[in-house]
C-alpha cells in the first residue's frame, strides 16, 4: 500500500510539472514577429471543422473593414451563416451573429481565443518576453488567462507553431504555413484537451 501511495504521488508530481520548465530567458526582437502576422484585406478559405466527432465544412471569409476591424465570417457553400465575429485593435471583440446552437459562452470564448491567436492583432510587446530551448525561440505574450506562445526557428525565419497555453502546458496548438502576399495558404488549429480541430486552406479568387 505504501508503494502504491508513493507511485501515485510521483505520478501526480510529474503531471503537475510544466512542459516549459526547461526554457531559458534570452533576448530577441519582439517586433520581428510582425512578418508572420496575416496581412488581411479580403481572403477566402475552405474550412473544415471537427468538433467531438461532428463535422462542418464551408467557407471562412477574413476581411479588414474601413475602421480596421477584422471580420471573420463562417458559412456553408450554400450561404448559410454559422457565425460573424469582429476583432478590433485593443483586444475589442464583438459577435455580430452566431447560430443558436453555437451561442454559448464557452463556444464564443473558444472562438475568440483561437482566432485572436492566429490573427496576432492585439499583442502587447511591452508585456512580452523571449525564451529559448536548444532548438527553438519562444515569444511569450501574457493574456488575461494563460499565455500566447509564438515559436520560431533560432534565426526567426520560420514560424514553427503557435500555442495558447496555461502555466503548465499548451491548450491549443496552431500553425500558419506557406505565406503568399502576406497571407498563409494553410492554417490549422488543434485543441489538446478535447477533439476539436479547424483546418483552413486558402482559395484563390
């Protein structure tokens, strides 16, 4: 019984250890991340969403409005709209429309956090810091709850991945790949705590 208790305590301690514990503070130019920020005028993506075994597909429109807000609109191929979200500088956010089935606070909060991560619109450089491991550079932006990590190669030429994380581990991982005219061709968002993925592939218009 004593050995079982010791093993249980050891497992609990290991489970509470941060995956970021070995990162070391370093210097870096926070503004260098700007080259990875999507330059949005109007962009259309094919979107595939898998939520706990339920599948949705359609079109996702990203558009910068005259007042500098960014509209994120998801509809199916027939034009039925699932949501219309608005992201403004200064971390301001508005739901213009969302279907009843998705109109729940946890769903809206998740969508807001996921798209805020990839839009890279409201990152406060004054609060950010830079860390590293043996292979990658981690640009860390504190949020109200948790952190955004933008992770690059040592030279800062490639955005390897993005993470929305708690103090101990990533909650969401995202990628943006194959930039063309300031916009990534491929975007992927994967939740780590439950089966929820979003895949985006840019459509040429």
